[in-house]
C-alpha cells in the first residue's frame, strides 16, 4: 500500500506555526512508527500564498523588490521579507526580470492575502507603461479565490460577509467598490480580452478580486490567473507522487468551506478522485460538516489540537485506521 501526504505548517499551542519542514518530519515519523510497511511519501505543500517559494528547492537571487527562485523550469517570486506583497516592490521585480531577458514562466503566488499597500501601486508608471515593460514575460498569478473584482460577489462584498449590520464597514466597502469601479473603467478597455464564452471585461473575470485587488492589477499588466492549489501541487511534486497512491492525505491547519474549494485539501481530493482512492484530512480546526466533506470528495476529516504532540498522536491514529500494518 502507498500513502501520499501533503503537509502544511501546523499551529503551535500558544501562537505561531511550526516550520513546514518540522511538520513534514513529525508526520513522517509518526505515520512510519504506526504503519511501517506502508510506502510513504510526505511532501511539504504550502497554500499558494506569497511565501510559497520558501518550500521549493532551487537557485535563488534578488531581483527588484523580491526574491526569485528557479524551480521546476519556472521562476517563482517571493517577498524579500514578511508574509505579504508590497506592490511597488513586486513591480520592480517584474520589470527587473524583463530587463534581464528572462524567458522562463514567472509565477507570482498571491493566494488571497491582501498586499502591504495599495494594489494599484503596481502600475507605478501607469498601466500602459507597465504592460509594455513586462510584455516579454510569461506571468502567471496564483489565486486562492474565484471572486471577481466588482459586484455582489466581488472584493467589497467579501469584506462585508458576515458583518452586514456594521454600518461603518458597509460604508468603507462601498467606498472601496466605487474606487475600484473607477479604476476598472480606465483599465478594462486596455486589458480586457475578447472571449466567445465568459466575461469580456477583466474586472468581471473570476479571481480578479483575490488578494485585495492585486490579482486584478497583475492581470491588467498581462498576467494569467490560475487557481493556486493545483499549481502548487504540481510545483512541489505532490501530483506526480499521487499518481499511484492508494491513499491521499492532507494535513492542514484549518479546514473551512473555502479550503474545500481553494486549499491544499481541494488539490488532494482531486488527485484522490483521479485514482479512485480515499482522501483523508487531518486539521487543527474543522469548520465544515460531513455533508460538505462528502460533496468535496473527502472521505474523513480528523481534528487534533495545536502542537507537535497532538499532531503526532492524531497522525498515528489515522495511520492505524487507514493503513493497517499487515
């Protein structure tokens, strides 16, 4: 029997998270101790946010206001420091790669993390000048949401979700909507694409409202938007490892409704479905019911408390349940 596990960072009891490599080690050791005859592969799999490149192996170098890593035939960018993109620094990095004649695909992981600054600052010299500056690059932005930039399901609506009775928040969201609508009126005619099916205005396209509008500003510069979870699974080798798996497992800090659509769990369930094998999740915070799990193709979800000992104990239990050592 062969089990393949995608492991994210695990929360500590007080605050913060374990390093990704520590989570991988704990999961591997605990599973192997409980079910030693199972062929086991544990892969550190980030969620597709700005620091995704940290989990990849490859040559790194500074460019503009970012760090570039060459991995798997592509160049993956990451902020120099911190968990969020600074739009001006990202713009400088893309312009720097273009000036250096980079020919590989450039991947910008966004997830759904708002930037540290105004997303429109990505167009420091104006949209048309920015588009011209990076026109030679093949840019892909990885997004962790399907929301468009504007409208009832757009970026501003997500701000109000669950807090519709907060008058101050509603007013701020309305101001945000109006500002981005004005930006889109100027940018959509420049950046929108002809399409036989689906929206033709860029601001209506799924994913453009991800990461506080940074997905939209990147797409307006010419980037293609792709779902983060399957792209990261390919980058780290999770999809290749799962080709002949008998069990696919995701170890994630949180399992909420959005994670079933856009998180590591979604990638694991798709890979398991291709093989016709079970997908199992271990999480520190389970916020969905059995029906949602079934619809998402997850056979079972097991919850454990934060901390190394709790993670190891739950992994041993799951290994004994799903991969009997016989």
